[in-house]
């Protein structure tokens, strides 16, 4: 595969068919990190592509990407990855995950022909996107980001559990940007304090750390911490919070410094959490929130 076009962002990982159970009820959603991150980046005006795997019965997801101006390079599989997300409380950091069926692993051949300025690895469980993919992308000399959920989550039976992995330091050394939530950070670094956790991650190689927690996003870059809070009016769309955040951060990081990209990511994520499904608001709405809550300027 060789695609002549150069994308701003390529999002790599499997679509997930989600059942979300929370104190507000049960909902069925088209999910997956790539779904949330790609739509966030595209809404911010970037040229985006997705590499994913799913069942033919879920081809509507591909159509939605196309309608949003996102190129989708899809491998059809016997079944999609089906995930169950249970939020027992209103705290979005506390959730239980289980999986009923997976779409398999993405291969190097599915990404090697793509040219891009940046790539986001957004997988749901270990083995979905392997170190070989990271190596192949790193050889392209692009800005490489990855979410820790796809490495720390291991499928045991139908349950997704946290397990350390031997290749962690080797894997993290490939990354320019590491995305983690506070729970994953504590498990992988042993640090409850998010600032210490971010510094611990950075010592393993990534240049920038994007760490989401209940109240906002912490960015650690060039030895400096930058924070931006979340300000959702309601919490109807908590699932996909971190995926939206890293999608927006990488999108803006291509043209803006870490602190500014962090503010954009927090604002986009705040608006996304108000509604189930991928981010679908306008740049003007993001800018309005930034002016109101972050005392920040425009996209220009």
C-alpha cells in the first residue's frame, strides 16, 4: 500500500462496539480510541486518516468517518471488538472493563504506506497494536503518540485487567508523546501523585506526557508542568474523554507549544464530555469556552 497524500494525523487502533453502564443508565455507542481521537482532530481542521479493523455489520462507522472528511483504511474482520464499560459512580476515573470478542491485531502492512506528520496509537488492549508498528512509524520520523490503555490492559477471559509488561521501557522510548490517565499512571509508575507519575514516565523516554485525571489534563514537557481544567456543563459523554484529549492535543501540537495545545485539548474534551459519542462541536464553540474559562486566544 502506498498513499501519496500526507496526513496531519493518522489514528491507529480498533473500533469498539461499546455498552456503557453508568448511574444514568445503559447506552450502546460506537467507540474506540481512534473514533474519538480522529473526530476531535478533524473537527479542529486537520487532515486525518484512521487505520482500524471491524466487522462488516459495523460499516456505518466507516461512513461516519468519510462524512467527517476522515479517510478510513479498514480491514474487515469476522467480528468487531465488543467492549463493556461500567462506571459505578460519577467519577470517570473509576470504571470496570470487559470484552466479548476482538477484531485482532493491526499489522505493519496496514500502516506502512501511509505518510503523516503525526500518529496516535489508540488501542484498547495489549496485542492490538504491537511494538513493530511503533518501530515502523518511528522510522518515518513523525510525531508519535500512544495511549497507555492499549498496553496496560490485558484480556483475561472476558475481563480487561491491568498488568505490567516487560517491554514497557523499550516501547515508551519510541514515543514523543505519552498519554495516560491517573489510574494507569499509578499502576505503571507506582506514583499516586500525578506530577511525580508524569516525571517517572518522562524518564522512560517520551518527550511529553499528557495525563488526564478527574478534573483536567496535566502536560509535562521540557521539564515544565502545564495544567488545564475540564469544564463540562454536564457529564453525559464521559467515555472517550482521554481519547478525545490526546486527539486534540496532537492536532494542536503540530502548530502550537505544549501549554497552548494542552488548553485546546482541555477545552475540546470539556465539550465532548457533555454528549455521548465523538466530539462534534465547532471550533468557534471551543474558542468561546477558551475565552470564558481559560483566558485564551484563537486558533490563528
